[in-house]
């Protein structure tokens, strides 16, 4: 499987995730190669991204850097020249630069012919043209049917709705944010161990919200890397596949996501750093 890796490289987690997937590929667990890494930042824009770029170079992976900030400034400056005033002008300018940026991205990556593109901390919303051309998958910190939005918004919504479980999923990237078909997922209940101390059975108290927020995020976070790695394993081995915007199992049947909860729980239990969660 030929993987294209999209990342802004904005923090240490971006390096850790690339390292984890690279090591899994080297160990033969994921039957694939990362044919390129694309970043919407360029060297010198941020210290964290520069460290990420160094890691990419150490793996001898082709690195493509194309700054969206610089492109946006240039494109909007040119677009606003000669246009009429008002809100319409500003809206058109935004649409212009995003569409043009994605088209420039495509020019830089299409020669690699990726079978799958992984959004791994890529801090731009993918436009319609690009996500329709490639099979792209993204991590969302909620189970299928769960809340949309940032992880902070997801956690707050779970608490507000007194949900019975949380989780994470890998989904296909579509023009509808966080609503693409589910590729894989995992869930965990708000029961047992630390959750019981918050009397969740009787209902969450307002004073417990901060503790719950941190606890839910902790349990979800330790599942993110295993979910991404096991999903790539499953795709590379043909356990699941993506065809025409649908997720297919090994028997050729359409499924609404591959449930990896059991495998991920075992992976967490066997890892000394996460077994206490």
C-alpha cells in the first residue's frame, strides 16, 4: 500500500505518530510504504515543524513543504485588486485561495499516486476537489454517531449529554467535516476503575466535570495511536478496503466501520506505559 502522509508537524505528537507508524512498517506489521510527507508549513516557520522535518529527512522520505500562510497572503492580495467592496469580495477571496491552494497541493503530490492519504495532525480542512480525488482518512476523537468538532468540544458534549461511552474513529474525509464514512473505530464505557469513583451511575455532579473531562480525554488519547496503526495494518492486509467511498470487509461486504475495540484494549493492557489507564 502506497501511503501519502499529510501533517502540519505542529507538535511532538506529530513526530511520535510518524515514528510509530514508520517502526510498524519496518517491523512488517503494516505492509506499506510512506511515499511522501506533505506539510502546509515550510522550514523556518515554526520550531516544532522544523523538528518534524528533520525526522522525515532521517527516514529518507520525500518531503513536500508548501506554506498555506504565504500562499494565502499572496493570493488574497492579488484577488482583492480590482474587485468591488464589501462582504462578497472577502468571501470570494477566501474561496479562491483555498481552492487554488488545494490544486497546487495536488500538483505536488499526484506523481506519487498514493493509494491512501493519512491526515495526521494536518491543520487545514481539505477542500472538495482534493478529498474526492484521493482516499483520505482522518482521526476523530469520538465513536461513530458521536459529537463532531474539536476534541475539547467532543469531551464537553459527552459530559453534557451524560453519554455512556466514548471512543475514537478513523473516517473517510469528505466535504462534510467529520461526517465521512467510518473506516474503523474503538469505544470504551464510562464504567469501572476511575469512573466509578465519580458516582457516574447516580449521575455526574457539576464539580466532577473537570475531572471527567481529563479522564475521558486520557482514555481516548491512549487509544489514538493503536487505532491508527491497527487501521493501517487492516487496510494493508486486505482485512478492509475502500471502494468508491465505501468501506468493504474481506468478504466484499459493505460495513459501517471496522470495530477494533478488543484489539486496542489488548494493546493497551500489554503496554507498560498505558496499562494503568
